[in-house]
C-alpha cells in the first residue's frame, strides 16, 4: 500500500537569521502525538558560525495547527558547538544536546 503524508503545522524557519542556512542540521522529535492528548516537541539545532550552534524548541499542541517556538538555547562560554546533536525523551520532557566532538564542548541536559 502507498503511504500518504500530511504536513503537520506550517513550514518552519530559523528565527535567527544567522542560522537560516544551517537550520535543521540536527533534529529530534518526541514520540508523543496529538491524538494521545500530548504536545509534539521538536528540537532543531543549527550552526551560527564555525564553532557556535543553537537549538530551537518548537511545540505543536493537539488542538492547534501551528508550531510555536517555545525556547532557544545558545551555546555559551564552555558550551560552544552544543546543539550539533540533539535528542529528546519520548514524552518530550527531557532534551539532551551534544557537541560536534568530545573535545569541543560539554554536553547538556534540559
């Protein structure tokens, strides 16, 4: 059988114009679904410059058709390159972000 995909919410663009070219370099999606009564949580990482990354958190509520950006996490001193890798807990309640390499920064959990 053929699977038919339907877009959920609007197209997403990085809020930070510096990141637009690298928006979506890393993506994590919670496994919660609106039909379960839970928000879908999406973490999107992107590069700002060769050593700086950021992660944007977006949520889609069960009763809405629009993604809402809820938070932006930027690498700070000691956390450069954080956001190169992102992963979310199944329920979207815990976010892990990691650096490009083990020597480039420390990982963080939110």
